[in-house]
């Protein structure tokens, strides 16, 4: 493939997209527009893009694909500037997590015939080009939305391109996408942040709750570390779907509250059993809206150099450690050392190796 591709917005998602395309198609001509001069400089220095601009200009003419990777509510502001450079050989797309509104924006600007929506279901609690990686989208679902205006042939071509990047394309209507992501992404972020804020209010000056918050609390609230500005915009852009699902969740919470209040033992058991069965049936994938954490918990021998001994065992077997540290709020019987790795294979190899050295290892 020798076509030119333009990227508007070179943050985490735009940067990851650029790095992924450059990895798969090293001869592809990539150009980018971003107001952050540092991001453009890094991308140019790494050879990921060939040209970088602070605003859209004639260089975007002749692009086969133009990706809008700015925040959800800012993408519309680029449409007037891009319009003169779109033609039947150009597909305009985006990477936003709300689709109905962007499709409506395209109709308003007369650009619907060029537009196919896109949403990579991968991300990080970190932001910016410096945190972009060429493998963040690997094996992640990449939702593609069309309102029927663009020809099926172009949609199929775009689907094939996305698949070639290592993603798993999934076609939906804009409305189906917004309802589904409101349920599995937008609402969970609101719930996680609500729980964190509740504990913050309930905790006292001694911060006992903060001190003893263990794996369960941290797992369910990890996504609360994501960009506040981004989630403010998502709540505004997908307001109706989010409000509808919040009402449904409040009803579900009221139901289990009544069952706990009335000591309905069987109903309470069924509540947790149904949740566990459905949760356990979810497909295991390496990517999601936030990347997987590959970690183990290990007993730590109470002696000087205990951590160094474990690190040496792993290092001599060429296993790279991403993060390591002692935890004081244990959910396991004895586990005190948390070790994080870069991939699942390293985690599995490390667990096997440490067990051979008679350490007790807990995997989650």
C-alpha cells in the first residue's frame, strides 16, 4: 500500500494509530496535524510521520484516509477546513467513542458520503503521544459504523484496512454503538468515579479507607484514573444513552438493596451467582478500553535482599519486569510482593519459575 494517510490529532489514540500504520506499512506516507508542537516533533524524529502541521492545509489533499483523532467534541471544528480536500477517493473517519453525533455532524456539513465512523476499543489511563505504542490496538475490537450513505464497497475496503492493522473489525449502526458503549464503557467509568468519590467523602483524616483499599477496590476503580476532560465530553456527547442506562442501573441497585434489606437469602445468592456466571463467560482478550495488567503476587521472604533475589531469578531468565513493589493491604493469605510484566507469556513464565524456587505465587 502506497497511499497517503492524514491524521488530525496526535495524542494517545492518534499517535498509536500512526505508529501502528507505520509498523505495518513502513512505506506509507503519513502526515499529521496537531497544535502540540512537541508531539509533532517526536513523531517526526521517530520517523513515524513525514510531515507535521499545526493546522490543516493543502497537504491533506490526495489522502486515501483521513483520521479524526481529536477529542469527541472537537472533531467537528476540523470539517470545514478538510472539506476542500475530500473527493471520491478519500475516506474520512474518526476514532471517537460516540458515533451518532459525529454522523450527524457529517450530514450537517454535507460530508456524509465520505464518512465511515470508527472506534478502537483500546486505550490507557495515560494520555499524549509519548504514551502511544505500535501494539495498543493489537487484537482489540475496532467498531466501524455506517449510516448507509457510503457504498458497501468502501466500507468493506475500510474494514479490510483496519483488520490489516491487527484489529478485530466489528460493524454496527451509530445508534447500536452508542448504546453498547454506554453500557460497557461509559457507565462503568461513571460508577468507578462515583465509588472513588464516595470513599473519599466517607474516609476520615486518618485515611484508613485509603490505606486498606486492596485489589478489589483498585480493580473496579482503575478506570477512574482516565482523563477527566475526555469523560466530561463523552457524557455530553452521549448524554441520552448514558442517562437511560443510569436509570436502569439505579433500578437494579434498588432491587438488590430491597433483597438485602429483607434478608432474601436465595435472591441475594442468585444475584451474585448470575453475575459470576456472566462475568466468567466474557471472552478473554489482550485489549480493551484499558490495557490488561499482567501481574502476579508472591510471598516475600522476610530477610535482607528478598526482592533482589526474586529480581535476579527473573533477570537471569531474561524476564523483564515492568513494575515491582510491596503491598501492605493483602487480599491473599501471605502474598505481599506485586510484580507486573509486559505480556502474558512473561507472567506465566515468571510464575512457573518462582514456584520452582519454592515461592508461593498467586495469579489473578
